[in-house]
C-alpha cells in the first residue's frame, strides 16, 4: 500500500511540474508585458516634465492630448521615421487600441497635433531637452583612451533650410528661408550640451556671449567665430580656445619658436600680437599662432590659441576633434526627422527640433543604463522595427536573444526536476 502511494506521489509531482512548465511557456510566448515604446519612455523623467509644464501652465484649458501626450507622439515620429504630419497620424491610428498603453491619450488627430505644435510653449520642450542633456552627460562613460584630461568642447551651427512659400515668417537669404541650430558639443561624451535656435541670417559669432565657459576647458571654433572681444573674454575666464585664423588678419611676430616638423605637419609656432586697430582693441594681449599642413587634405591650417603649454601637434589634434560636431549634425539630419516638419509655424519648427534632441539623448541614456554594446544608429534602426512588440527592452538589443531563452528554459528545468 505504501509503495502504491509513493508511486502516485511521484506521478502527481511529475504531472504538476509538466503543467507548470507548460503554463510558464505559454505566458512567455504571449509576451504579457509592456510595448517596446512604453519601456523606452520609462527612462524619461515624467515628474521633471510635469514640473516644467506647470511652470508655464502648459496644460491649462486642455481636456485631452496633454503636453506629455504631444511629446510622446513626437518621439514616436522621430524613432519611427515619419516624414510628415499625415504620415505620422495615419501610422499611429492603425494602433488606436494601444494608445492608452503607449501614452498617447484618447486619440491623435492631425488637427490637435498641429494646433499643439503651433500654440504650446517652446520653453517647455527646450528646458526638458536641457534636463535630459544633463542626465545623459552624467550617465555617459568617457572613453579612457581620450588623450585630454581637460574638458573639450566644439561650437558650431548648422542651417536647416526650407521653402519660403510655406514658411513665410522666415527671413529670405539667397532665395531660401531657414533656421540655425547653434550647438556646443561635448567632444568627450558626444552630447550637445547647449543648443539655441535662431534665424538662419543670424551671425554665428553673436551667439558666443551666451556660451557657458568653464575654466581650464578647451573651446574649439571654426574661423567664423574669430571675434576678438569674445576671445579675450574666454582668456580672462581662464579657459582656452583654439580657432582658425582669418586670412586678412594683420599681426606682428613677437617670438618665433623656429619649430618645424615635416613628419607631424607643423610648419611654425609663433607668439603674435594683432596690429590692426579693431583686432588690437578687441584682443590687446599676445596670442600663439600655429601653422599646420595637412597632407590628408593638402591644405594649410592657421590656428590661434591662448594656451602656451601644450605642444603644437596637440593644438592641431584639438582642431581635428572639432569634426565630431559636424558628424553630429550630419547624424541627426540623416537618421532623425529634422529636415521635414510636422507644422509650418516657427513654434512648430522649434518644438520639433527640441524633440529631436530629446530623442537623441533618450537613446544615449538607454544605451548607458542597459549597458548596450551597440552604436546609437544600430539602436535606432532596431527600435524602428520593434516599437509595438512586447519583448523586454534589454533582450531586444542582445546579439543572440535565443541563447538567453535557452538559458531560461534550462534554469526552469533544473528548478522543477
């Protein structure tokens, strides 16, 4: 009798284990979790956004489609690469049953999205972009092989042109309208720290007084930013600059270091002083002048700097790193929606540009939080095809997600048997 009961107990236990495995397998294949887009948006600090919205009364008199709904829809448009307002709304309305879980509100129509982009406060999205920028910078791990201990920044602008017949408010320049995105780019962390949007006729060097300079940091400029009073102010703030000299600038050589290295391309290293009245009044002190020949481009570069300690080769290398900001501008124009617009008003243009920066920072934050060993471009392309899936976000970026599933199944078998 005891033997029969023991056999029944073993049989029932095995049957129960099989049943549990079957139920777990069904639940796993049903993917009863959050959508990829919802998991992605969990990395956005909602309370910070709500505080900024309350600061500017962004949701005042709004019954549905709040500022948060608007932001998520714009981020969805950026990641899914929707090139027009109609394209975005039609694509989203194919998933109306998912709106509540995705955070889009009750409905998304062309009229309410267009109106929101036209009338809502731009500073809400600008300040939120700045908060995400600081989050990304704090989480971003700097390459330990980077050759400079000091902070290194590049400052430049990129023009986004459009048709005057649609964007009538833009000033005409060479028969076209447009806006400029002025960016202070952190070379080490590859993050756009400081962003200002102006009309495309606005002079680049007029933005320099707004840059938040940090002592002992290097600021690298192109020759469009040779503004001697501002360069003098950087010097007085104990920061360093490297800028290309304009060809027509007049100067006299105070000290010639007689340095010429054909291997590195350095042709001369001098201490100079401006002789023209305007330049001398703007920068009355001495400067270092380095002449460098690039065999790669078959071009001679003339640099000005207020740092006398680092080598001439290092100055040329600093300017070479300035190219990273050009890569950043090219990246967001190619892979995010910043050249096609969801509205024609100036307000809508600025909100969309700041949503582009928010999306870029969000991808970097997710990359650092989940320790993903993929480039931002690879992550963006994977997300593009996976926003409505329910796969765990970290599993989505695995090189071999089947291997993880195999390990999970193996652990379950060890537990129950």
